[in-house]
C-alpha cells in the first residue's frame, strides 16, 4: 500500500460519500420541518438516475437537458407524494406517517420496475472518462463533478436556511410548529416545500453518481438506508452534520473495502450505525450544531 | 370585533367548550378567567384556527373565521400570543421578530419600521437582537412573543397567560404594556389569565369560564366585587389587599 493508494481510497470514498450526504441532507430537510423520517428518500435518488437514463436514451434528449428534467420531475414527484400521501393523514402520529413513506417507497420502486424495466443502466460521464492523475491517484473527472456539485448544493442550502426568510420559516416550523401557525407561516406550504427540496436534492445525488456506480430500479433501498445512517451519524436534524456524516461514511466504507474486503463494505456501514446508536444516539454533531444553523 | 356564538369544541369525545358565547368590542380589554382546564386556552385556539369548533360561529370584524386557516386569520388582523411564549429558541431574537412579519414579506420598508417600533417598546430586545431567543429570561421571552405578534400588525391580540412563571415586578411591566398598547394603538385585547385579579384590574369586562362553560360575565369591577368570583378565583382575602394573588 502506498500513499497514492490511500489517496485513491479517500477520493473514491468522498465521491460515494457525497451521495450518502445528499441523501442524508434530504432526510434532514423533511425531518426538520415535519418530524418525519422519510424512507422514500432513497427512491428520490433512484428516480434521479433512472429518469435521467429515460430522458437521455428513451427520449433522446441531450445530456444536460435530460439531467435537469430528471431532477425537476423528481421534485414534482416529491410534491405529489406530499399532497397525495402525507397531507391527507397529516394529523396522524408521526410513526404512521413514517410507515406511509415506506409504503410510498415500495410503490415507487414497483412502478419504476414495471415502466422502466429491471435492467441496470449507467449515464455517460459529464465530461469524458479519461482519469485525471492527482498525486499518483487516478480520479475520474466525474468524481470531481460529484464533489463540486455537492459542495455547491450544500452552500446553496446553507444560504437558504440561514439567510432567507423562507428558509428560516421552515426551521421555525421544526422548532415550534404551533408558534409557526400562530405567526401566520403557512406550515402546510412549508411541508410541501420541504418534500420538493428533498426530492430535488436526492435526485441531484442520483444524477451525478449514476455515471460512476450504475443505477437500477432497486438502488434506492441501499442508498436510503445508508443516507439514513449518515443522517443519524451527523445527528438527525443537523443539515451539515448530515452531509459530513455521509462523507465520513463513504470514506470509512471505501477504506474498509480497500484494506479488508469489499464484500464487507455494506456491513461496515451498519456496524457503525449500530455502534453509534448504542454509544451516542444523538449523533456526532447532535443538537448543538443544529441550534447554530 | 371578535364574537363567539354557542361554540362547542371537542377533544376526541371530551367536550372542552360547551356553547361558549362571548364578544370583544373594538378597543376593549376583555379578561377571560377561570381555573385549570376551564377552557380558556381552547377558546383562544378556536379563535385563531388551531382547533376547529364542532358547532357554533366565530366571527372577526363580521367575517366568519371558523373555517379559515391560521395564517389567513393572522392576515385578517388577529394575532395570538400563545401560552408558554413558544419563541423559536435556537433562532436569534431578530429572526423571531422578522418571522412574525412573514405574511408581509413584500413590505420590507414597513417591516423595518415596525421592527424599530418593537425595539422601541422593548429596548432589551434590541440589545439582544443577535442572541438566540432561548438565552432570554422568561420575561424577555414574553416580550419577544408579544413583539413577534405585533410584527404582523394585528388589530386585535389574544394573550394567553402572559404572567405565567414571571416575577410580580415583571408581570406588572407586561400588564402596563398591554394597557399602553391599547391606549397608543387602539389595540383590542382578549386576555386569558390565571392571575384573575390582575387581569380584571386592567380589563373593561370579564368572562368567567368553568369546565367549558361561561358561568359569569360582566364589567370587570363588578366581577372583582362578586363574592363567588372572590372565593373561587381571587383568594379569600380578596377585598382586603392590593397584593397580586397567586
């Protein structure tokens, strides 16, 4: 093992970790406005990739347009999910709503399987596939796209939640929902908005990772679970903890695969999740960071 | 200005309000007193759209509000300062105030002016504008909650237990502010209080609620003199002293 090997693990870990981070971010945004853990979050990631494939090779649209449409379509699906499955039962206990999201995830997976098939697809990389060499480690240009887009999204969301009135209003719904109602904030609209943002963030993760890891109708399960692990790792409720949790998880997984065996890489994630839940259930960056946002 | 007619509210199968009728005229301060679980808070929640009456009529300035969403009711000019203040603790004081004007986000100049005005009313909030609201004392949080409600430019304020957990001196300060808001801005107030004596002292009229029903109503000074009210809500030494009870 040389330095460049380690660097290789680190970079591929950060790349995969970005998707976990974006999924975790999606979990966090919905959790923060509604208290719901949305187990259909992984399906948003899957939809991003699969719809991208559909718009690109099914309809023959140019790549940038296909990807943009995939994200927008997923955003719309997120909105539909809230209107059709969450809003009608919004006064039910949160645990019921969480179960509704599991139902939605199974439904979405089923529909995609029937309509778009069971095949595994890949999107073409955004700018070629000739690896770039960074200090001896070979990096796909797509990895750089993934990292840059993830960072960009994070900064955008940070700005939204800490600088804009709408972002703060969404946080206010999470901090005290009753007070939000009484202050005249349209809480229902904020919940809808949180599903739309989460869906778009998830789909973006799916779209940028699909050229590297392939996509199919069932990738959402594993991505959803890992995104959830990342969100818990970062302290559920803390957006930047969530993103960081994703990166940490991706890097750990990549080193575990490289140094031990790639057969255990998924198990590794869940061992970490279990350990964390036993030892520090509030996550690595629990409440305190949350309040500073 | 605000009128409830024969309002019934159920929590599940348990009646919380039974045929409650009351009204508040423009510019009045009306006190709603009664013991724990009498339905005082429920009355306010029904007026602001957070609980739905099963039966009866709620109008604000002649308009039926019993089916309006809470944000539409705020937009109509009726703001509610909830029990326990419910400020957004992790958010800075100033964000709490600005979010109170969420519905007026198009009117930046007006919001900035009102923000200055609230800071004028509560200079301590101006000093702490960057601090998270959770770091304020109880009295300061109550001021913030009132300030937040004022940022929506209400014509009428529903105040739920503003004195709860506050030292007597702070309570007096809050109550004199309520009187001042009525005098200077013509604000109409419906005030819910366990501290019945203090509430009735600043009020024009009062209603006494017991287990979901209005059992007594009248001018505030008459209620203060009423034997039943004295025995039940003002303490036995009612006619003797000046000191705020409870």
